[in-house]
C-alpha cells in the first residue's frame, strides 16, 4: 500500500510470506534434537516404536512440553531471525514450551479431525472450542508454526495448506472488528472462500519448520504411510497488538504479518472500530 513498507521489504522471503501465507525453514533445528524429543513423545503415547500392533489409534494427542530438546528446537538462531523478519524485533515472545502434538499413526480409520480450519486465538477459556475466536488484528497469535519432529513425506499425513488463503480470511474477519468471529462462524460455509487456492503439503525432513500466517487455512489428513508422524503446532505469541488500521503505523513500517492483512483489504473495506 502506498506510504507503507514492510520489515526487510526487499527480502524475497517476506514477499513470499505475504503472497503465500507461509515460509518453510529447512534445518531449523537439528535431527539430534528431533530424536531426543521423539523418545519422550514415544514414551507418552503408550505405544511401542518397534511394535506396530500397539499403534491402535489414528491419532494420539499429547500436551505441552517444556523439556530442553523442545525449548531448544523452538529457539534456534535461525528461527529467531525468521521471527524478527516476519513479526518484527521485540514483537514476539520466546517459546517456553512446545505443543500440542497430534501424533498420527498409519491407519485406515478416519482420524475425525481432517476438516479445513484456521487456528483461532482468543476466548480459549470457553470449554466449547467452536466458540474460540479470531479477529482481524490476530489477537493472541503472531504465527501458526508447524514443527516436524519426524521425516514427513506425502503419504505421512502432512498438513494440507491452502496457499494464499490468509488473504481470504482477513477479508472475512475485517467487518467483525475487535470482537472477531468464532470458529463456528468461520466454518459455517466450510471455508469455501478459500476453496480455489492451490494446495501445498507440509512435507520435509525432521527439523523442518513451517511459519504460517495466523489466518492460513489448513487441514489434517489420514496417514497412508508406514511410520508415525510427529509434529508440533505451537503458536508464536505476540508481545503487543498488530496495526491493521488505515492510518500509518507509528514507526512507518509494517511487519509482513501486518502487510499481508493490509494488502488483503480493499481501500473501501475498513476495520470496524467498536
């Protein structure tokens, strides 16, 4: 938009993020950290890594992990540089735990959670997760992150991403202002506004991280491979609020997260102020 510039505006990674809604970081953390983390996760699944007969469920959900290999994986210099690039220095909170982990096992059974959605970010005190909310400022979330702790190929239940769909969601959220919309309201039409977007699979070797815009539409899928998939999907928490109003930001710059929202909104579509 005229008069605005992004952080590191000439960096092609910023441009790709604004356009596609995600940035893939290869070798974001080491395979050694991934192996240490998987040993802890295998223990908590209650399954035997050497006995597939114990892999009886299509998905096992594990909670938050503050142990050293998880915290180190989330705080490598490469990732901190990427957080600064996409969100802005001093505008995000370091990760002190890793979670949640939907560990997916090879199975012909429907996992029951393979619908398109975004990860909403506030109102989480409500026990009904369909009432959790998101707003156009992305209150409570700076990034959605996908951490691969195992090698993930096309048959290994990689997360499905609708590239560019963050722009569609920004336009849906803008008229709702600060109150935003619940997940139930957002999902009412099955996220049809993003259905024409190209689909990308979040594949990669252990240590790969996908940094995603908070509004990116994505989906789980059944596991058709042979080895379980270990992936974490923690948020990167903001240290403040994002600027998506028509007025220029105070420092004259927009982060790529903000610029992606601004560029999605037409000049006549204003954010409602309550």
